[in-house]
């Protein structure tokens, strides 16, 4: 569904049946309110004015109790429907956020603070609940029931109806004035909450660095400042709410008082109305104004919730969750038979910054490609583009002749593995961290086999709980080599057609690197491989070498060819020879 009409319009379009149900409940509630007032007035008239016996009005009192019980049940039904609306809307918002953030490009995913995004997905979505659970039910009640009461009052005493009609607009006026102010404050509140959450999470993740550099106290003051700013924004909204409630109470009190004085004059002085209709009107007037007052209070909550919904909508737009899935093509993928073409790719993270340019390049199925070049030359960026994590600014990536940007990326991701320098390890068991490598369920035997192929079997054998051993978030408790082996185990389990390596053995000792290289050789036997390489061993054995320099693909060829014709490459090889990196 398109979000051009806005996220709120989307969410409300999903609630049409419940909105109709709320309208029906409101009509029944209006009938119950007027019926309760009519039965109560009749009971008072019969008992206190006509001096009827209690036995003679017993049926009337039972009817009154039945109407009161019915009113309570209808009110409960209204609230229940509102809660179901809120539950459905929150589920839809979180689903869209999860899809949007998971489908977002790498640049969007890395932009901003993680804590701020988490705050929107949790706190802002929860704050939006009152729009559906309170605001919409109260607004529908306020649109239906006061009209029923007003029509009833006009039929009993026109003067009271005119007073109610003249005073009622003051309540929406205060609602609008308060709502305009609340809108701005609500935006400030969620901005401050996102800032506070982001700063807190950043500080928590970097606590060791802050302590080592002596910046913990300064960061503590920054967290305190953000916390106080969030407190002030929240108190500002509460101040508006209390002021709004106070003004509404004054309007309601004065309006009821004017109607009561007018009825007293007509009843006592002018004798133009009898006790029964006067008392019935006096019972209905507070119901009328209380409904409008409750609508005003709900309106304030609704404006605050709308600020939260706008925050969610803004994050969705930033995530770029706008792919029209109906226009996606489907690549017919055959394992080990994928041809990748870079068709004049150009990419930059922002204007006037580093720019990557590839020209025309075809990667054949099963080919082993090494990507080399100075630091900052665009090697990792090229892998991000081939993997589909980044979208090129111009040009196309073609897989089997089909443009990758018009392909369901879930199909493409199921055919590739991307092993970086620092693979992410989730908090959980070793088994779960390996099994995440496949989309469908994998048997324990398959997971064990993949772990053994990646060289993890000896490590697991030394652990008391084996594959059920818990590892910390980010792989705490595992060495760099063990993390890489776990990442390789994921790839062995998946058996992808294309494997991307971003210097997976950098920073490891030679012994660990040799073990990993054996696993990598076995893994990549039948796959198309792109490796950001730094060891001559990897470079020499590549079918082709891509030499990157200043964001451009300077040359392509085998090791001997580049040595002969590319001085920059020969210099890089010579430096590695002298440094003993063979």
C-alpha cells in the first residue's frame, strides 16, 4: 500500500469495520443515555411528586437498572474495540518499521543513532496507542451522542437546547487551541526522547572506551542533560493538558449553570414548564457537556499520539521502504551459475564526497576474483554494491542479465554470503548463531557438519555445553579467529552461489589464518568469489585481480599481467614481499 496519503490514513483504512462498529455502539450508547435519564426522571416524578408506592414503581426501577447495565456493557464494548484498533495499528506500524529497516540500504542503516531508532520502534509506537484506543472512540462518541441528546432536549425545552447549542462550540475552540500547542510540544518530546535513547545506548556500547579515555564523567553529564530536556518536554505537554482541562471544566460548569438558572426561572417564576421535563433536561445537560469535555481531553491525547505517528512515518521514509513489490522481477537462480555484470556503476555517499566508478565489468560463474588497492580506494564499497546492500547512484548491477535493483532482494540474499572482517555474533547459543545462516530450518546434523567444515569442532568439543554454549552479544567470549570460523560455518550451512569476503583474515595470526584459508578453499570450490585481499597467497591464486585506486577500477588482470603493466600494483607487491606478507 502506498504511503502517499500518509501513514495515519493507511492505518485508519485498515480499521473501517471497527469504525463502523464504534459508530453503532455510539448510537446505542446515546439511546441508553437518554433512556436512563428518562427512566430516572420518571422514577423521581412518580416517587417524590406523585407519592406513588415503591411497589408500583418496582418495574420502572428494574428497567432503570437494566438500562444502566446495558450502558455499562456498551461502554465496555467501545473501549474493547478501541483497544483492538490500537493493537492492530501498533502491530502494523512495527511490521512496517521492521520491513523498512531491514530493506533499507547500508547507508541508511548506518545513518543516525541506533538508540533513536529503537526508541521510535518501541516508545513512539506505544505512545501512538492512545490515538486508537481513546481518541477515535471518544471522537465518534462526541460526534454522535451529543446530537442525540441535543435533539431530545430540543423536543422537551427549546430554550435549553439553544443555550447548549450556543455554548458547545467553546469546547472545540479550546480543543483546537490546545491541539496546535500540543502538536509542537509532542514533536519536541519525541525528538528529545530519541536523542536521549541514542546517547544512552552509544554510551553503554562505548563504556570501556569512555573509561579508558577519561570521558565517562563528561558523557554522564551529556546523558543528564538529554534526560532533563526530555523531562522538560514531557512536563510542557502535561502543563498544556492541565490548563486545557481546567478551561474545559470552567466552560462546562458555566454552561450547566446557565441552563439550570433558565430552567429554574421557567419552572418557578414563569410556570412555563413542569417538573418532569425540567428535571429530565437537567439530567441530560451534564451528560452532554461531559461527553464534549471527554472528547476535548481525548483530542489532546490524540494530538500527542499524532506526534508519535509522524515520528514513525519519518523513520519509514528515511528507511526508504517504498519499493513497489508488484513491479519486481524474479531472477531464475541456478546454484553455481550466476553471472554478475557491473554496468558503468557510479556511487557516492553524499555530494562532493568519495565517488566509486567501475566502468564495464563481467564476473563469470565460478570465477575467483581478488580486489586489491590502497586503503580508502573503494574496495568494501564495491562489495556492498555487488551484495545489494548499497544502491548505485547510476549504472546497474545485472545478475543473469536482470537488474538487481528491480529484483526481490530476499531471493538474491538467499544465494550469497558476505563475510566481513567483524561478523556479528548475536547473544545466544553457538548452534543458533550458526543456524541463522539459512532461511529454512536446518537439522542439528547439518549444523554440526557445517561447524566441522569451518574448523569449529575442536573448539566445541572443549566446551561443557557444546553447541548449546551461550555466547555474549557481539561475540563476547570468542576470539577473532573463532568469530570468523562461526561466520564460515554459516556459509557452509548455506552453500551460496556467490561468496563475498572483506579481508576476513586481517589481524589474525598466521596459524589461525592458515586454518581459515583451508576452510575458505573448501567453501569456495564451486562458488563465484569476490575477496578484498591483502595476502599475496590469495592474490596470486585469483582468476582475475581488480586493482582499485581513488574510487576507480584502475586495471583488471592476472597477477603476472598486472605486475608487468601496472606500476602501482608492482609497488604494492614489492612492499608486501619486503614486509614478509606472503
